[in-house]
C-alpha cells in the first residue's frame, strides 16, 4: 500500500494565504503482474463510499464527436469507463466541464504516441495558477512553450480496451488506466456549473462498452 503526494498549481503567495499546500492521494495497491510488471490500483475499500449509481452501455462515438453524459455530473465522483478504439488516434473523457466549454479537464489516451495525459489547459479561469515545466516521458527535454498537460507513458496492447478508473474530489483528479498507469492532477475550476462529464473521439471511431458513475460519500 502506498500514498503519493499531489503538488500544487496555485501561485506560492496564494498557497501561503490559504494556509495549506498539497495533499495526499488516495491509498493505492501495488502488486506484481504475471508478466513481471508493476500493477497499480485504488484500494478496494473505496467502493464503500459509492452511492447513486448510474450506468450507460453500448455507446459509439464517431470521429471528431463528443458525447455529454447528461445524467452524470458532479465534483465528487468515481467513474469506471471501458472504451475500445476503432481507428481513433486520441480518445478519452472530459471532466469538470462547464456547459459551453469555458472550463474542462481532458483525460486523453493517445494510441499513436503511446501516452496517457491530463490536459489541464482549460481546467480553470483562475489567473492565480502556475504551470511548472513538464518533462517528456523518460526524462527528455521540457515541452516547448508553456505546457498545460501532464503526460505519462501508456501503451494499449493490440485489441486491448482502455479501462479507466477516474476519481474526482473537488480540486483533486486521480486517473488509473488498465492497472498499469496512474496520473494525478490538481484542478481549480472557478465556475459553479463546471460539473459535466463527456466522452470524445479524434481521428477515428470509438466503441464505448460501458460507463459507470457513482457519487462519493466523504470518509468521515
């Protein structure tokens, strides 16, 4: 079992004024897979916090489309999403979206690049956020310009679906992919209506096998 530490995107003076900085992640289970590679999953005890289950199955996304899941909204959610790319190069899930897209955070699986990323370029309209340099997977040179995405190596095997576990807790976003990768990010949407969830596909079609969503109780 392990806990990780989530750093801040807020300016240093804003952190000092608020009286706190950073937060621990949820507890995670590390195991060794049959292939000898590390596996990472959220602890199963988190499931007792679930309530108000909603489910969608058998959805299809055409190239360049986005589907808003109108029955799934919130800022304290668990999502379980299974998607199989047809020919899509990039596809994934948008969370904390405002109705007209002024704010959103995008979870992207890039099949061609072999990456899983959280694009937080539009996560917040707050001008008190800073974006430290993000390095390429494997320790390469920083991305050019002002990076607004956290990128991690992640490759889907031929015919393998993407299985996401996504946890939202106000400003905290934790994403688990196929028990092989975990990406975390602090986000600070300013709009009270930045609560929508949507699915998207780029450069090809995507089969959405299932979407399950739960609201989450607090632990106290």
